[in-house]
C-alpha cells in the first residue's frame, strides 16, 4: 500500500498548542499570574493583593464627578479603575492612576459602582477589589448622591 502525504492546511500552516499546568510544591510561595495583554512573563513571587478600603465620594465642586480612593498595595506601580452601572454588571476599565485616588470626568445621569485593581510593572496584576457603594448622578442639575 502506498503512503500519501498529509494534505496541507488551507493556510499552509500547521499550528500546535501546548498547555502547561504549574503546580507549586507544598509550602512554596511561588504563584503564576499574567496581566491581560502581557508578553507571557511569569513572576516567581506572590501576585499583588486586590486593593482594600475602596470608596467613592461625590466631588462637591462639580456635582457630576466622583473621586475613588483606596489603600495602597505593596509594590504597586499603577492602579486600574473599573466602572459599572449595576453592582453585578460588567465592569469596564475607565481610568488609571499612579497614586491611591482617581477622579472621574463628568458623569452622565445614572448609577455607578467602581472597582480597582493593582499592577506591579506591566505583566503582574491583582484581582479587582470589592465594589464601592452605589453613587447616583441625577438626571437634571449637577446632583450627585450616595446613600
């Protein structure tokens, strides 16, 4: 029986996928976490903790602006702030900060919740923090309310 070569893929490229599982030894403090969009660089130390003490405060001078603040995370070089319109909603990145507070731009009417994640360098990020309480921007005027 004659052998026939494998037919080439339509794009002419064979793609292989390799999956690996990292299992730390008992008592090890090695962890693996990669920042979204990273170059796949693994770090051999615990990842940063999620920021704690996250709160938001209406800025009285503008009324439609909110300042979000949180406790510092050891070794964090930056923080990403996430915003949603419902507590269990989809949180999307709305800003970044190098310090432990961030002030929004002018917000449209609605309810807002905020979360924060810490980053160490460009490839090492924490989970998102717990959400802030609800902040409501009124449909008219410049009123910002927090229960």
